[in-house]
C-alpha cells in the first residue's frame, strides 16, 4: 500500500521541484534584466521588431515590477518549503493544514500585490478599469492648460498622478493584518520560532504606533 502511494507522491514532488527551478530561473533573470546597464539601440530595436512601443529590456516600471516579483517570490517560497509536501508522513489533518498554509501564503502575496496596484497613485488599478483615472487626468490636463493660457505659460503636456478614487478603503488594515499573520505563521517553518517572535514584536509595535 505504501509503495502504491509512493508513486504519486514522488511524481508530485518531481513536478514541484521542476516548477520551482523554472520559476527561480525566471526570478533571477528578471532581476538581472532589471539591473542591466543600457545598451544603445537595444530598446528601439525591440520596439521596432515587436511593434510594441512600451516594451523595454531593462529598468522595468517599478510600480508594476515590484509587486509582480513579490508575488513570484512568495510562490517560490511556498514551493520550496511546502508544508503539504514536507508533512506527507504526518496525519491527514496536519497535511490538510499544511496545504491550507501553502495556498494562504500564495493568495495573501497576490492580495498584497493587487492592493499595492490599487492604492499606488501611479497605477490606481480600479480607476483604470472603470475609466475614472482617464477622466480625472483629462480634467486635470484641461485645468492646467486653461491656467497656462491665462498666465501666458507654455502649454503643459503632463499632469501629476491624481489620487485613487477606487481603493480598498477600510479593508486595507485588515488585508495587511491578515497578510502579516499568514507570513509570520508560515515563516515559523522557514525561519524558526525565535526569529518569528522578533518579527511579531516589530509588527506589533508598528501597528500600535499606527493606531495611536
């Protein structure tokens, strides 16, 4: 019976290790590309070759790059330190709890990344989807042009990023709190309890100062 169950377990572990390797290589390559010095003509060549005027080979837009890389990093951590996989010899309840924690880590990482994209003024993801951001920028541009015309100033071509209208609101504190809780609980396995206790102390102090 044990030998019959060993086959799927080994296959699952092999697939996870291969996926982990691929994602880790992509993670490293993305970091290297982001830090690569500029090569004259490379970006222009890529844009003319692909037809996309936004494509770049280096210095990716940080407001998009960092949250995506963060989510990818947490996925790599979940694959590397999977509780579900490492607890395969434990009781079913403990294994299912391990699977829950693996999924929770990835979901909260994606939730934090999405929240960043929603709250960051350079993106305002919800406003972009609803069209509110385009309307606000158009109104700001119109007001700036009228101001420049009245005072004889050069016509502006850009405006400051408007504040996000569609945000997470009061849910932000809950999202951050739950994410920290999941990260710290998961890191008991990764870091060990002593380091997690120190991190809990720092997080508690931060929350207390914010609430006060």
